C-alpha cells in the first residue's frame, strides 16, 4: 500500500514536472494558476466549448487540475502538455473602461470584396421578378460599414484599428496573385492555362487543404473533383483559383488579421459580415441578424497546439462571457435599428454551432478562436433577400466621396449603439 502511494506520488510529481518544463504554452497562463475554480472551467467547456466528442480526447478535468493533451494516446498515457491547478486566488480581473475616451476598438471588415469578390465567392448577382439585375459584394459592404463605424467611434474619443480599408486588398502581406506567383510561379493568364503549372497548384491543394470543412460546398474533395473533371485547361482555371483561395490563401489572410488585431491589444473587437442564404444567384425569402462568439470546437479542431492554447484561454478567461454580452447588445440594436428580426432558431447550422441564446451562437471560426478579448462576429441581414438586396445596393449617400447605401449607416449605427450599451453609456447615435 505504501509502495502504491509512493508510486502515485511519483507519477503526479513527474506529470507536474513535465508540464512545467514543457515548451508548449510558454507560461502563457501563469496568471490563472490557482485562480480559477473547477466548476467555472467545467461550465465553460460543457456550455460553450465542446461540440465534437473527440474534443474530450484532449482534456481532463480532475478535482484539482485541468490537464491538456496533444493526442488521445497522450491522454491514455497520462502525458499532459499543460496542467492548470484550480484554486481560489484572486483571478485576473476583466478590465472595463469607464470612459469611451481611449477605448481601443479593432474592426475587421470580412472578406476582400471588389476585384476579389468573384474568386472569394462572396457576391450577390440576382435578377428580381421585374428583371432588375442587382450586383454587389459582401467585402465592399463590410469595408464601407467599418469605415462609418470608425468615424462614429473616433468622434467619441475611441482609438480604432481597421484591419483593412480598401475593397480587394488583403491583410496578408502578399496579394492572392503575388502568393500564386511565389507558390506556383504562375504570373500571368497564360501561366494559369499551362497544364504543368496547373498540376503544381493542384498538388499543392492536395497537400495543404484542410481535411474537414463544415459546408459540403467547401469540401476539399468536392472542389478537387470539379477541377480534375473540368473538360480542358481553360475550364480548370476558375475552380482552381477559387479552391486555392478558399482552402489555402484565406487562412493566411485570416491569421494575418488575427495577428494585427491582437498586437493592437483592443478592449473589444467587431468583425463585420453580411449574411446570405444559398448561392450567389439564389433568392432568399428570409431576413435576419445574428452574431457568432467563440466556442463550439468540433472533432479534429484541437489537433494543433495553437488551437489547444486558445481552448485553454477560453476555458479560463471571461472572453466568452464578455463576447456574449457585447454580441447581445449588438444584436438587440440590429433588430431595432434595421427593423429586421433576430434569428431565434436554436438549430441554426446545428452541425457547427452551439446555441447560446436568440441571435447568439458559438462557432469556432478562425477569428472567433484566434482573436483575444471580447469579440462580436456579426452576421447581419440576408443579402440575397430581394427587399434587402434593393436596400443594400442603393447609392443614396456618400462616404469618403463614394456613393453607398444608407442601409450601411444603419448597420454601423447598430454596432456603435451596441458598443455603447455594452459599456452602459447613454450616448445617442445620430
Ligand atoms: Zn461573410
């Protein structure tokens, strides 16, 4: 018995020693050691973080500790890469500024838009019943909205970072074309038609595509098949460009956005997207608003160390709680100021999300996972709803000398009022 106890003690000691000496996590969560209670971690994991059953292969909550494991085998072998000791020491406090002056707000206008809208597959091109053709793109709408929101925030003394401010321009240092030139030596339209160069890009796709995508239309295999089955070299160009953008280049750009935002150290982050239902040419009868917050890790989404670190941050910090508060304020103002209802279906995209409350869903997107602090990832309005499309495509006001839709002013106003409400200010947006 004594022998057994000694053994257990040795194992525990060894396990803890391993955790302290592991290069992983690099002391990132020292502030949380002995400052977080078991119940709080368990609550966050079960309520917001764990969607896929394989997520459990990477963590273990015991009476006194949270263990993280790189693999299922490491868990079986009790070989953790990180250990958090529970305790009731004073936890790091979430700091809420009392004044808007100096409030640091990061704004990320989703996608690229402009000349990249077709390749990134984020545009609307529809014909109304009276044959009116409507064309616009999400990246441009998001850019304009972000610029208006920036103006509102600067006027009340906030410091604002826009990750990008020009349609078509990425945040990643290389443009899509420059990245293709560097990666596959494709520098011209003629190069894109060269079967040998196409093959280099197809091989790259095979080796670098993510193994899992939530939506079937995004599935790497489906995209690869459509490229391979295309009749000739010229028919391969567009699906090849789209696949390279969606499955490879897009993550480089999203990572660059997250890095830019985190190094700005914002008090809160707004990610601006406009929603759509179906394809670019479809018409949707519905129109609604919602927002994504961090969480909802699916099977396979804790395979890399960085994701596991973010999982730990989200299970220890107040980031999800504050993101829900911020998003609640934004979604409420979207409904009020846009006169469009909040999505109330708890089964919205049920394979990928966790329903928090009306209009708010946890979803493990690159930016909800990588951006630190309170975040509202807004998915406003259904762009391909016919009445909405008319409103969004009208050019009835001017921003920076460009004619845009006044609907975007309302969207920016709702984000702005949402931020004020989150901080419980009474300022009135005009
Ligand atoms: Zn979007």
